[in-house]
C-alpha cells in the first residue's frame, strides 16, 4: 500500500503548481485586457528577403 504521507506531499506539490499556473494566467490576461501588456505593439518580424537583382 502507498505511503499516505508521500501521497499527501505529492498532492500538495500538484496544488501549488496548479495555483501558480492559474495566478500567472490571471496576471497575463488581466494585463492584456487593461492594455498594459499589448504584445502586438512594437513587434517586429525579421526575415531574409530574396535578392531580386540576381
């Protein structure tokens, strides 16, 4: 039979990880909705263009 103490610690780690991910998601969504974290402004796409003179 599994050790109840170890299972409790594993469960606590899963709860902590879940809460951390949910809080970070809430911060990102709240920042995006308030306009402070607009990821589309100032973004540049770099690429190699074909040299048409050849």
